[in-house]
């Protein structure tokens, strides 16, 4: 393997792992947002703020991955979707 290939592979693995970590945090915040929307009172304001922050963070994360190239973006997205599957299993949505 050439050094460029090794660098690309290391970048893809790193961004895949970063996608999993980011995705787990994203879905944990999503859970808190949902809980906030279901409770009356001032928690709805926090839920709205968490939702806006969560979406902004996802856009920023994927934009930064895209700046590194297509392989990096795909690796980050695969990691993010892996975290989605983990979050669904944790909540009992998928058997």
C-alpha cells in the first residue's frame, strides 16, 4: 500500500469512529429533547434549544467531514448511522 492509501484509510477509520461518538451524543441529546417536549412548562424552551443545537452540530460535523473529501464524509456518515442503530437497540426499538 502506498502512503496516500494508508493516510486515506486512517482518515476513514478515524472519521468512522468520530461519527459513532458524535452519533451517540446526538441521539442522547435527541432523547433529552423529546423528554423536554413531553413535559409542560419551561422544559420546552430547553428542548427547542437542544434541538437547534443538535441540528447545528450535525450540520457542522458533516460539513467538516465533507471538506476532507468524499471518503471522509461517507465514513463519518456510516459511523453516524451505526450510532443510530445502537441508539435504537438501546431503546428497544429494534430486536
